C-alpha cells in the first residue's frame, strides 16, 4: 500500500462505557488489530513492523486480533506469526479468525496452530479470561462458517448479569447477537470500505445508501460497487467506528491490509479502546 493514496497508519482512540465493569479494570486499554491480508503485497514488512512497534509503545493491557490474517493461501501466516509474536501487553493477546482464514482445506488449522505457537490465544466459539473471571472475552467462529450457529450456546454459558467482550470478525454478526448481552463487540472485515471518496465517505456505504439506483444506470461497469459490496457485508452503515446495535456496542476496525482494488483515502488502523465504568 502506498501512504500517498491510502493515508498513513492511524491510531484511533475510543472510550467505551461498560455497565458493571470491575473497578480494577477502570481505564483498561485494549488494542485491536484486524484484517492483515498478509500476502507480501499490500501489507509490507515495513508497515507491519511499524504496527508492531506502535502497539508496543502504547503499553496496552490486552491485544485483540479480529481475523483475516491471510487472503487465501495460508502459507504467509508463518512469517506473519513471527512478527505477531513480538506484540507485548500486560495480559497477552487473544484472537479470532476471519472468513479468509477459513477458505482453503486445512487452512484454518494451519493458522490456528501458527498463532498458538506465537503465544496468541485463538478462540473459535470459546471463552477466555485474560482480564480475570469478572470480564470474560468471548471469541466466536466466523459469521459465514457453519460453526457460527454455536455462538448462542457460548453466550448462554455466561450469566446475563456478567459483562463481557466479544470478538467476531464480521460486524453483521452483531444483528444476530442483539438478543444477547454484548457489552462491546470488536469486529473488522469491512476494511473501512477500502475506497473513501472525499466529502462523501466510504464508497460501499454510499452505494448502499443510494440502493444502487444511480450505479445501475451507469454506462460502464463498476463491479466492486455494484455487485460485490452487499456480498461482503449487509450493514455498511457499520463500516467503521463505534456503533449501537440495540442495547449492545460494536466497534469496527478499518484493518491493516486489503485486496483488489486496494485502499484509497482509507488509512490502516490501530485501535485503542479504553474501558470505563458505565
């Protein structure tokens, strides 16, 4: 990626109130990284090292990775995991997988094994307690996988009175999770829309708002805008940033990498989430 077109790496800081947050976790800082798509093309080793150094300089309490480490071939995970093993935080690193990590036969297991060897706790419909028993972290299977149907079972295992954080790659899952308590869901997947038009915003969100009516009448083809956007995600209104989904909260990270047609005016993102008592 060329910073001239995408914009430089940005650190987005957001404060999120959590009802019943344990007082000892007031001010807890979670750094989120997402959508690496590490294939040696669009996320350079230089930018990746810059991300690692920036995260470590923030001295986070917890690091959360929300999927899509590769684009298709799982082999790049071996190099990426070496870099991710450099991440440092008070309570370690937790992760979930994305849809691209689940494409090839055996790819998911290769990626899971590599992340675990790098010291990263990777969750697939599972619960971890890096912050203590009073604030569990729920990591869900990818929304497009068959296993996502088990997400409700995982959430049901927690008392309704207990606050929790949820990692789920695809923000569309927030709609399905709305009946359950989700104090904060961290997602990626959208890449911030990849193409952001000055003064107008992310192109996919714009096309959804127009309901494709204008684009459908264009004399030339824009497949990225006309056909693919709604296949990627339904809720482009959640393209990035913090959102309310019923009683729940959702944060969507723009990610670090991309794929065709690449990023334009949409800088890669490191997110710092600071938890406060709601």
